[in-house]
């Protein structure tokens, strides 16, 4: 089995979400304009600020996808949190 086949769909989805958060703001030509204005701010500025929040949501969603997949993998391997707590106590 190749390493690429071992990557689960949740990891692919997380990667796509992260790529969107990185690549979309790099297309400057799509938002390099002054109109429409929002509360007196040119489109160029408020669109960039909007991407701060969109990127935060996308990164959070990617993290959740990876963590859910990790929990499933650990459960399938018989590793759960109860074992980790016993060692700490």
C-alpha cells in the first residue's frame, strides 16, 4: 500500500480547507478595488479582514476533522483516554 493510499478522506478534506484559506487571499486581482464600500472602508480592506475570520473558521473545521479521525483511529487500535489517565495518576 502506498503512503498516499493510507491518507484518509478526512485528511484530504482538511488539506483542501487549509488550501482554500491560504490560496484565496492570494488572488489579489479579485479584490483590488475600492468599491463597494462597507461602513466607509474600501472593499480591499474589509474583504481582507473578512478572510481573517473565514480562515479561522476553515482552520477550525480542518482541526476538528483531523481530531475526529484521530479519535476513531485510536479507538480502533484500542487506545483510549482511560489508559492515559491511569498512567498519570
